[in-house]
C-alpha cells in the first residue's frame, strides 16, 4: 500500500499500524486493507473520469465495509450473482447504481436483480433476453445493456482474456450475434436498451486495447443507429486495469487512459455523427489490489540440494492466483531487522500440493527462520474473494487499517464455521 512505511526496527507499518503488531493481535495469516488507499483510489477514478460512471467490480473483494466505502466515494457497483447483490443491498447500497453481469445468470440471480431494482442488467446471451423479459413485471421496464465481444486480444493471462470471439463471454460482432441480440432486446417492451458493454480482459497495462475497443463499439453503435434509428445513450467499457504485483511491473495509468478514451470517443462519435454516450468503467483490481497486504508466519525452512524452501502458514487456499495463473509474488521480511546477506528462496504455502508456491527465486535475508513474518504486497484483489476451504485451514480475517487504528472487517473462519454445513452421519 502507498501508506507502507519501513520502520527502524525492520518492521513495516500500513495505515499507521505495525504489521508485526497486527499479526500478534489478529493472528496469521492476516489480510490488512488500507481504508484510506481504497478510498483514494476511488477518488482518483472519479477525478480522472468526472464525466463517467465508475462502478467497482465487487468480484475483486467484497465486504460490508468495502460496499460502504465505495458508496461514500460515489462509485457504483458491479455484481455478478444474487449473493454479491444481496450483500450490497442489505448494506444499504442504492440498487439503481448497481450493474449486474454474468454469462450464466441463474433464475435466482435474475429475479433478485429485478425484484431489488438493479439499475442495469448486462445480457450475455440471446436465451437470457427471453428469460429476463419474462422476469420483469408487466407495466415496468428493466434497463439493459448488451455485452459485446469487440474482437480484441488483451489481458495479462489467457484465462482472463475476454475480448476475442473464442471464449464464453459476450456476443460477437463478427458473426452478427451482437446485432441480433440488440434487435431482440429492442423488440421486448419490458426491456429498455440503454447501451452496449464490453470487457476485454484483466491486468491490461496500456491504453491501446481500450482505444481499439472504443473504436469498435462506436462503429457498432453507428450501425445500430442506421438499422434501428436509435442512438444508444451509454457505453460501458468494463474494467481490467493492471496493477504492479512486483517491483518494476507496470500498472495502467488511468489519467492517460482517460485522455485516450475521451479523444477516441469524441472523434469516433463526431465522424459517425453520433451523440457521445455516457461512459461506464468497472475497475476492480485497481481499486483494492494495491491497498491490501497479506501477512504470513514462517513455519518451516528447508534446504534441499537446489533450493531453500520457506514455508508459511497460508497459501493456495487464501491466494489461488499462483496456482491458477502461474503468477509469482514478492514477499518481504517484516517485524525484525536483519543484516544477513540475501539468499534466493522459494516461498511455499502449507497446502498438500507441490504447486502451492507463492514466490520463486526471491531474495530474503539468509537468516530467515520459523517464527518470522513475511508480508506480501498487492494482496487486496482476487485473493480472499477466490479463497477456498481446501484442507480445512479456515479463511484468514480481513483487518482494515486507518489513521493508526486497526479493526476487523471479516473475522477468521473457525473450525465451527467450517463444520457447520456438515450434517453428520
Ligand atoms: N467487469 C467485468 C465484466 C469483469 O468480468 C471483470 C473481471 C471486471 C469488470 C473487473 O476487472 P478488473 O478491473 O478487476 O481487472 N481472478 C483473476 C481476474 C479475473 C477478472 C474477472 N473479471 C485474477 O486474479 O487475475
């Protein structure tokens, strides 16, 4: 986090709270979230995109406090299940500022969205259009966007590239299914088509693919106007903005992004003689990712012929990203000073798989030993939201830090929590 400060005693503080003290007080592993940084990141988006709707992608990490912060900072919310929706609405989030996504929304998802008054539902298949129309009460109208595949390859990993034709999300321009879906929605009196949506991928570090996506989307909007005589008032270009996980990695500059997108949108619309649509962005990772840090305790150090393995008390159950995407992190020693020469080590988790590896060939002080604390930066997004109950170790707590104070947002999962759903013999 931006507020991380190295202390003279080898410790690091975040939001004015010592990570070693947090580890002692709340146990390890613990996820520390810098509230001010989350808020600051929300504000940075609003400053860079004053003319747009910025909606936070809840899948990155959701808790009641985060819902509240995002609401106070004036953002909307992107949800993709009745579960995320319900958490948000029962925390007091205004439903009209919520966008609902999903390539396979269940009947429960659609009914909850309509019943709770979600602002916009993004339809992702033609069959969904009929199901949604049937769920809308007679005499009312649901605002809808169509998710379009603009045909652009971008994104940090094959598993998070969603802008090209051969993947499960959205409706293709190339084969005409996007145009077909638009006509279908326009033909349903209970649905009001307010715009188009695309999300080309995640962990994208440059503005270029977004500019290309805007160009394609404006092209489609122009075609829709020619064909149907409607100028759609909104364009949602999704999220996907990259953050740095390790020193030297690039993050996406949102000021540059804003300038490039605005220019493309204005030029494109002027050329096509279209009114400029209102823009929506859906950042998730870039809002919470850099604001989080995971703190683990070292349980074992093992030297084999080739490697030094440093094993910590968490792993792929609280952070599945290395196992899923092959990505690596940059842990560092906190809580004590060390002047030992650095040694390249492999930091591994506690789970029963050889692939439970957090970091490979990272330098840690040569005297790293059991009992030490390791802090992992950029842990705020897609760690706990994708956490599992593997090996029944229990999900770690989330602690918010702000102005030198720490408070638990989500408590540690207990053995009781984990066994509650097991009905017994
Ligand atoms: N909008 C839509 C429709 C999305 O599907 C996503 C992410 C976002 C917005 C937010 O993207 P972001 O700004 O957070 O990149 N688990 C993967 C990332 C999966 C992203 C899924 N969709 C990871 O850990 O890298």
